[in-house]
C-alpha cells in the first residue's frame, strides 16, 4: 500500500454488505474470498475552491449521486471498458476514498477517465476503481484534509417521495468521511432495487437527500430492515459503527 493510501487523511467505507439477487456485480458472499481478493478502491474527488467551497449537504448528496452514476454507466456494465475494474472492486472489500482538489489539480483530475457530477454548487468527479497501490499520479497526490465543509444555511427537510440517506446523529464525521459513507449507502440501495426501480431512479437524475436522522428515530431506522452501512473503523469512528441508513421508497414499501 502506498503512503497516500495509508495516510490518516484517507477515508474508507469498507464493509461487507449482502447483495440483492440480480445485482449487476454482486460481491462474493464468502468473507475469506473477499479478504483474499485483490483490493481496489473507488476514487472520488470533490472540488473545493478556497473562495467558494460547496455546502456540506450539497457535497454529500453529489458524492452519493456520483457513485450511482458510475454504477449505472454503460462503461461499467457488461463488457464495458470499466466493467472489469468494477467487478474486481465489488468482489473484494468495498472501499471508497474521497479527496479534494482545486484549480490546476481539479483540471488535471478532469483529464482522467471518469464522470463529473454536479450538485447545486458542488462538483464531484468519480473514477473507475483502481488498485489500492495503483493510483494515477494525478490523484495520488491529492489530500482529504480541508474537506471540513459546513452548511451556511439551515438544511430544509427532505422532499417527500425520494430516497433519503439518513446519517447517524450520534457520530461526528468529517465531510470527506461522510461523503464516502453516503456513497456507500446509495450503492447498497442500488444493489437491492429491481431493474425497473433502478431505471426509474436513474431517469429521475438519481434524486436523493442526505440528512441527519433525528435521534429519536435512529434506532427505529437502523433496525427497520432497510440497508445499513457499517464502517470498518479504519478512520474516525469505531469498527462496526452503523453510519447511514438507505431509505429508498421502493425498499421501504417492501418492509
């Protein structure tokens, strides 16, 4: 593992989810196989300019949508040019790393194969998975420190009828950590949807909201049967911590 990956500024959302039947690239069910497989990581880069950083919630929502855009991209499916890397990544531990860039760094990152997703003001570029020790030099030098974003205005309640990724109210996470966790929550929901449900979500532009759950609702949400992200505990929080619940309307309807 290279020094950039072992840095404390690197955030992993490494967990062992149970895939839905028919998932495009379901992870291997055997824990030992997942651990022994070559390890890959999904890189995400958020644009943070000094003068105009994005709002925290906007960045979290944009990162979650970026993961879905990558998973549904035709290059990541079937025999697409990214499909092999996506399969390798999902066969092992599901890791995501969020780094920041500005100015020339952001422009250089944009020259690599990937997709840039825009929020209200946030911009996040997602790249096909890379080996843990095989980062492109344009991304390997980017840092995660500096992603301590905030919301300058109160965040409005989530609109009715859309997917909501509920953050654990009892955990404090940096913006980079929370972006990775939100992306993983979106991925867990994606795995459990049917083909028709995925198409409808994609056609909506992957409408979703990221909100902190009210403390009085968290226990009920996390025990409801909806997908729950549990972190491996490499950074910031204790191993096994439940970080996000994926509350997609189609999944809630099945409870």
